[in-house]
C-alpha cells in the first residue's frame, strides 16, 4: 500500500493562510535598547593646568591638562591663539591640534608673547565642552650685548644691552 501511495501525486492546498505569514514583528524597541547599552556618552570637559615653571622657551610652550572623570577619550583637540588687544588681518585667529596625550609642546611661537589655550576631549559619541581658557607666556629672547659700550675699571663694569622683544621684559639677570 505504501508503495502505491508514494507513486500517486498529491496536491495539498490549504484553505486558509497560516497566521505567521501575515504577522509583522516590531523589533525597534529592542534595537533602541541594544543601541543604548553599547553607546558611550560624550566626555566631560578637561581641566587645563596653569603654566608650570620652566615650561617655556622663547619659541615653545609645554601645555598640560587633565580629565577628572572615567570618560572614554580617543583624542584631545587643543586650540590656541595669541593674546592681542589689536586684530591684525594677517594673524591667524586660532590654531587647532589633535593630540593623543594630556600634554603637548607647541613650537614656532613668538618670544615674550602671551597665548590663550583651551582643550576639548573627543570620543565616538562626540566632543566635550571646552576647558576653561589658560594664558601661557613664552620666554623673552636673549638680549643683545652692545660690546662697543662696555666700560670697566678695577672695581666696576658697565654692560649695556638691548632687547629684541616687542613686549616689555620684567627683569634681567646678569651673570659674571
């Protein structure tokens, strides 16, 4: 019998459609929940440190900052500009650097000049608010001794020099 049954062609047709063919499953809530679990928040604002002693030369500054939270940070965006009362058209407004560490040495600066610095932290979710701004100052250029004006006697010497700095220098140290 089984052999005869298997030789016959049987056409089965259902009179109603099964329920699962018309059902639409909404997974948007689950998707939102999964995305919120994997998302990291944008970092908090870093804190820029005041200028440290011996952190400047005539043409460079070492700037340091910290992040006082457990935020995930991929890199930092350090911005700076010269502090100026006047606005020169040839002077760039701001410079921006991407930095991996919490410090950076900026070179090619003008001697005896104030610079304003601020920093933001970046991760996959976005950028933090900027830190407070800090003012750093490069060291003055060494003065030029006027050798033709040097005078000396047994108990004294007269040494003259001139500064090449535009901004006033607070004091000089003469070493013998």
